[in-house]
C-alpha cells in the first residue's frame, strides 16, 4: 500500500512556489528551490519531449512560457533545455533534473499532461524515473487512460485523478475511475462541494486536495470540503 498521509499535511505549491510569473516562473528550478526552502510540497506538470524524455512544462504550446512558436512534443529535451522561461535564467527542466534538484526535501505531486498521439509512453517513462527516486511522490492526471496506465505500473506511489465538474456526466465519469485503483483526487475548488468528493471522503476516507487556491477566502471554502489546497499567488 502506497503511503499517502503526507499528501494532506501541508499546502501544496502549484507549479512550485512561483510569484505569478513576475520574476520567478512556474515549473522552473527557481520555483522548485523556493518551495523547498519554504517546506512546501510541489505540484508540477510533466509531458514528453520529442525524444521521449519527460520534461516539466504545463502548456502543450511553447509560446506563453518561452515566447517560442511550436509544441513541446516537437522538440527534444536538449532543445527545450535551451529555451529561457519568461526571459529568465531558468530553462525548461527535465523531470530527472527536477527530481535531482528536489532530492526528497519536499513531497511531489506530479501531473501527467495529455497530448493525444504523443503521450502513450509517458506513464512508463515517469514510472521508471520514480522507481529510482527516494523521496515522497504522487502521480495524477486528468486523462483516464493515463491514470489507468499509471495505476497498472505503479503500486508504491499514490495514483490520483485530477478532476473538475459537478454535473451528472462529469461526476459519473469520476465514479467510474474508482475501479482503477486511484488513491486520491485533486479537484477544482470552484466545483466543491459535489457528490463525488463527498462520497470518496466520507465513505472511502480518500484524501481530496483542491486546485487552484489563490486567496485566503477560497482556502477557507476548500477547507470545508477538501483535505488540503494546491495554492499560488499568496502564502497560506
């Protein structure tokens, strides 16, 4: 059974402890270093470069974060590693480099980003890196196919569902994922409460973290319906 009690112990820094991309940008070594220094767990986003290397980057397109045209999956990890994030000294990191930087100092919540036609090897690649990692880490995704693949490959790390929505169609789809070994869910704070989250917390004692909390008032709302927050833009 994968240990999971750490998941709700402290607020989780969304994409690292960045400053809303003013000087310290999301999903960068600087944001990870700041989170480690403050003792906050780190949520980060991972997808595949053209050579099959997992890299830490949120968007599928490069433009917003690097000012460069193109898609992440069109470039090798080495080429991505030459791109400045937000015009800073930070470059697009590989997941291996991020794991080496954090080195177990704080827990990690790693979200696998779906990229239809380009993400099939992603769960295996992430699982292989985590098999050699000594720190606390969980993995999750919005994409049910990636969650199912992760759950089939990883039994010593918590595997979760990233989710949103409160209408019947969305909620029933989330209930269907309970058959695939998920250990937690990360739910959109604006969609709390809902009957899926209520059920897994009350009937299954499954931890729920919320995303993305940007102020104290929203943190208070989350506290009534979830077990921990994923935050940015303020210090909880």
